[in-house]
């Protein structure tokens, strides 16, 4: 907590034992719906919507969008394109869905490995 979390939130430190890193290594089971050489998608363990998928890059870092650089545009852009494809494969394209990328404590980020939420299957409420 405290200083340690602040460092993580500002993108200074990547903990290779965070829960998503462990999911990537297969140390924690996950319900995978998609994977390729660059990213993995799996169902959220506490779904906030009928369809709630997490899409994560395989790369070890960044922990959040804080500190992203121009060089990150390629893989991050492809991550969003893949999220759209997964959403379509899950049948969400017609009615719509939400992509969420929580950054830092105020946004409720709890896992310090950058990740996209794909939420759909219900009419989603307005933002907080
Ligand atoms: P954040 O709040 O950081 O944006 O999102 C982290 C998400 O990871 C939460 O929605 C939480 O339910 C999910 N999560 C945390 N631990 C696990 C886990 O072990 N397995 C899966 N599938 N999801 C997890």
C-alpha cells in the first residue's frame, strides 16, 4: 500500500507475480476465450455484466496507461482492435458494448498489469 502502490500506479514498477502475470503463466486457471502471440482474453472472475472479458497483453508492463509512450501505440492499438473482434465473436456488436481501461486508484484499478475490460450483454448504466 501507500508508496508502493503509488509507484505501481505511475508505471514505475511491474510485479511479475501480479495475478494476471500468473494467469499468463498458467499458475492460476482462467476461462480463456481468445489468445494469440501478443494477448490473452479470459472471463472476469467477478463479472459486472453478462459478458465480462478481460483482455491483457502478454508483455510484462506497463502497469497502466500512466507513462505510455508513442512506441506503445502499435500493440495498444492492436489490443483495441482485438477487443472489438472478441466483442463481435461474443455477439455484442449489434447491441453494443463498453471497453474500459481503469487507470489508478481513483478509477478502481486493482491489478497492476494493463488490461481492457469488455463489458456487454445488458444495457449498461451511465458512468459514475
Ligand atoms: P481492475 O479493477 O484492475 O480494472 O480490474 C481487475 C479485474 O480483474 C476485476 O474485474 C477482477 O474481478 C478481475 N480479477 C481479479 N482477480 C482475478 C482472477 O484471479 N481471475 C480472473 N478471471 N479475474 C480476476
